[in-house]
C-alpha cells in the first residue's frame, strides 16, 4: 500500500512540475513578444548598450564618441534638443537625451565617471619649474549650485579637496539655491560627511539666483581670498598657489585660471590655448586669442595675461578688496552681465585683472539653452544697469545695436552711481584707451571702411 501511495505522489509531482515549466515558458514568451512590439515604435535603439557601458573608460582621452542611429520620438524634436546634440552624434535612449535637457551635458557618462577622476596636467612645462612660498593667504572656495548633476558637483568638490594643500584651503562654502532634485538633499548631506570640517553647506530658503547666492556665500567665508567656482568644474594640479601668490603680491589684483574646456558630450578634459576675456557692444562675453608676441620675454607662455574681462565663473579676489570695491550689484537679477560689470569696475576703479596660465581649471562647456525667457529677461535688465552706470557716452554704442532697449526699466542705480564716485573711478574712455582699445565703436568701423574704399578707389 505504501509503495502505491509513494508512486502516485511521485508521478503527481512530476506532472505538476512539467506543467509549471510549460506555463512559465508560455508567460515569458508572451512577455518578450510584448516588449518587442513596444520597442518597434519610434524610440532610440542601442542594441549594444550593456557592452558599451562596460567599455566606457575612466581616461577621458580614451572616451569613445558614441554613434547610434537616429530614430527620434516626436517629443524630442525640439529646439532645445538640437542645441545640445551635435548633428554627427546619435544617442541610445530617451533617458540619455533627458540628461542633456536636464543638466546640459552627458549625465549618464558623468555618473559612470563617479565622484572623482584624474585629469591630464595641461600646464606648460615651464610652469613645473615655478615654486611658491609656503606662507600664502588662505582661500575660501565658494561654489553655488542649482539643480546640478550630483556627480559633477561632487567631482568639483573632490578635486578641490584632493588637489589643494589643506593649509591653504580654509573651507569650501557650498550654497544650494533651492534645488529641487532629491539627490541634492539628504543624499548630498550624507556624502558630505567625508569632508566634515572643510565644507559649510548653506541652503537658501528662496530662489536667489547666482549673483545673490555668491554674495551669501561670500558673507559666510572666512579665508583671506575668495575663490569662486562653478558647480561643474574640475581643478588641476597646483591650481591655487599661482592665484594666491599673485594676490599676496598685490591685493588689488583679481586673477583667473586658464579655463580648460570639458566637452559636454564626451566629458573629455582638453587643454585651452592662451586666451583672454573680451566682449562686444552687445555685451556678449567671448574669448580672444593672445598673440604670440604678447607671450615673449623670460616668462614665455607662463606670463600672466592682461584681460579686459573675466568669464565670471572662476576667479579669485582678496576678500577685503571684494567688499571694498562693492562686491556685486545685488540689485541685478539671477545671473548675467555681473562678470562684465565687475570687470569694468576692477579696471576703472584702480584694480587689475589677469589670467594666469600656470593655474588650470576645467569647466564643462554647457551649450547655451534657448527659449529661457526668464533668464534672458534678467540678462537684459542687468546689462542695462551696467550700461547706465559705467559706459558714459558710449552707452549709445549699445543702444545703436539694440534700440528697443532704450525704454526698458532697469531699477534704481543711485547706489551704484554713488559707489563709482566714492571709489574715484576713471571714465569708460580710459578703459577703451588703456585696457581694451580693440573694442571698436561704430564710428571707428565706419572710418576704416571709408579708408579702405578710398584706397581701392585710388
């Protein structure tokens, strides 16, 4: 009897197992078929996704240029999308594109790079022979961020911590301008524990914009020198000592590192040639190449570069001098034009502005995002404040190119006008004659044109 019972149980279990296996195969087949049908729509396809992700190297020189065929969904056929992505590059999936639209660069690759990496030393070999005194001023590094990609922000901080002598680094003042993203809240607080004692984290209770956030960070700083960095930078070797040494010799000198571009698609760190900051009559900042003869002399390519303007994202200034010269115009909105306003003020009010080629900082070169009416409105407002305070009669050069802005409001500038008088600043004509004679007026251009015509006629 027991043998019969055992046989029944055995064969019953065997039949049940076979049916269970068949049912599993059937369900799995249907699930795969449904997924394949869904993927037949207009989505981005990358058939070797896992293989390519595993092969992404940490050496930026070896980062491959990803090329995947375009099959764009309609919702990504936007002006913003075309701004970020080059025409010769294809991408894997919607999440990849969403990262560009969200952060302005390759967020997937940024995540794969992690919180720190080595970057190539892009300094000229002559810089390696330079030595700096030990008794330099201390620095407070101010980093403001708003909805920054977590790993890019962390690489900024890690590079500062790892490549700065600790006796020179007073602190990092980190200012969160009311970010919305979850990973910039508790996750960031937790990760910052490894930097305990070196980082002050300030969280704004309302959206202030870059200008006022930097002012908030500056008021909490205690170092001798303020060093402002963007939140997607990576500093290079011996980056801080040249800046501090120059300011130690002349507290009224404002200095900038040479900014190496980090490609927004490949995140490749590339060396920058010798350049200086400049702008046009639309008040648009640009980089100008430095002529080779300007780098002649015993210092050669390590010679400080006299710069008419700073890009504004990365520079160092004596903290007391920053306060003395009037900080930023706190009535400017969000960001934009504050770099040119400060640059003009430095030059005409007795200071100097230089780029130091032996100091290198990498910056992700985010493309400009079109269709941001709030941002463009603040840039216009800030430009007008600069024009009416600092350009004197040359403000007509600005309005000649943008006549529609003559009647646009720009707020109360009486405090900034009074600051200019109190500091005994020179006229804008002096700036044109002595600092930036290459900024031609319309009359200059017209005279050159007439002269060329006369020569041709003769």
